[in-house]
């Protein structure tokens, strides 16, 4: 693979040289003081990220605990659900994309599920959610930033509904936390899930939960899968360890990644992600392309990834040539998932991308479309992106 190969797919995202180098350090025992120091750095950095994702002027005295998991965010999603429900409990799952559906499928293994479903890419109707949540509802799940469609869902409004019925509120912040605003206190989030390989710019295979202070009484680790007992994880986290053998290199990479976020500052990082996503979206429109998701008053476009409709000439059976042309130029983007394959493409601006890398992505996409015979205005796209980035 060429040295300057650029990952613009929605995870894994590029890692810094320092994070990669930390992963290659000599192995140590996961029960050693050396590892405990790494865990503490990772946990401290994660608590900074979770807390500082809430703007300072709106931040309460936020309390809670960051737990690092030896697994991707899917493990975190299941841990959050399985520790909060029993078999007869009702969970309301809000679904308008692949990862909302994943929450639903996970929950169906652990409790009774009432799904509020919308077509993938359609916005959430908050009134429909309000109709579904009752005083019998134990947990409400939703994806904040739906990675499969590029849509930012109305987490604050759904949080108000959950609070009205005293339901626990579990939110997938996998592609927003570390790159966008995520107000744990203000939105009434009980457990938030994020992933190393997304906006944190850490290695894949490691994830984290933020468990709010007042949710402890509702956590039942003995009813959860053995590997996902959050009571156990919490006890070991107080010693800067995990219950089982830790993926030492991944923890090292995560520790460096979150320290880099602290060095940049969450406020500046969120502003950069918003500026870059706006630049990319405006560039695609300037080329003559159209965004995929639909919006309503409670939703908006993602600030960490962009989903665009594939134009005629690069759709369905023809889309392979377009994606091949992108890869030939040393860039990786992603297509649509499941039934959206051949209909959309998705581009990430998560992590630590520079303006030059984003501009390279815009030009690459334009040139790839031109190569397969799609009429786009590549130069207009590049100039529009440059103007937005310089604003």
C-alpha cells in the first residue's frame, strides 16, 4: 500500500504516528503497574472527552465514570443494554439506520423490544417516539449520529421523553463523541457509548462507556453476559485494570489519542469537525451531487461524516468502477450498507484530518466520477471546499 494512502471511510480513521508508535512498545503484563498507568491515562483522557463535549457554558457538575472495554462499540452497546434490563422488561429502540437496527437486534436477545422504525435516511418523528414510550418502558435506545446515513438524530428531545417516564436513556455516540457536541447532562443520557476507531482516532478493537452517576442503582451485572458485567468492569476500573486480559497495545494507542484530543481542546476540535463537514458537503453540492438523508426540524446533517447519493452512471452495478477509481488514487471511502449498497457513498472527516487531506478527498471523488463518465464540476467542488475551510 502506498505510504500516503488516505482513509476517508467512516472508521477506522487515520491514527497519528505517535499513537501507532505507542502500540509497538515492548509488551508488559496487564496486571503490572506499567499497564495501570496506561489505563489511567486512557480513562482520564476519555473523561475529558465525555465531559468537554458539553460546551462549558452549559456544563453542569457532571459526574460519572468512563469504562474502557476490550472490544468494539458493539460490545459497549450490548453491555449498556444487558446490564439495565431483565427478560420481561420493555425497551424502546429508535431505528432509522443500520446502527439503530443493531441496538434493536441486541436488545431482542435480552428483553421485550418495541421498535419505532423509519426508513433509513429519514428523520425521526419525535411524536412517534413519545407515543411509544410509556411508564412501563425501562430503557430507550437511540443512535446520535447514524453512521449508515449521515444523519444527526434528535437526542435531546428523545431524552426529555425518556425522563418523563423515568426510563434509562442509552445513546450510541460512536461517530459523534470526540468530534461533535454531546451533552450528557443536558440531554439526560444515562449511558453513552463510543468507539476508539472513530472520532477518537484510536485503534479499532477498543471502546468506552460513560456511565452517569445516578444509573448505578439500575445496573445488574449478574444479569449481563459474563464478559460485559459492568459492575465488575467498574470495580476493576477503580484499580486501573480490566476484569480480563487487556489488549495492551490498543490501550496504549487510545491513551495517546485522547491525550492528543486534550492538547487540541474539545472546543476547537468540535469546531474543526463542523467546518470540515460543511466544506465537504458544500463541495459535493457544488459538483452537482445531492445529500442522501432527509431532514426535519429536529434533525440535521452529521458533522463527522457525509452521505451523498450516487449519481446515475455510478449506481448499483456500475458503482464498483467508481470506488475502484477512488482507490486507484490512494483514497478509501465507503459505499452504502445493506440495501443502500450501490445507492450512496459515505466520506468521513473524523479524527485529525488536515485541510489538505480533505481537499485531496474532494478532488479524488470528482476525478473518479469523471473517469467513469459522470459529469461533475470537480474544480467548483475543490474551490468551494477551500473557501469553507478558510472561512
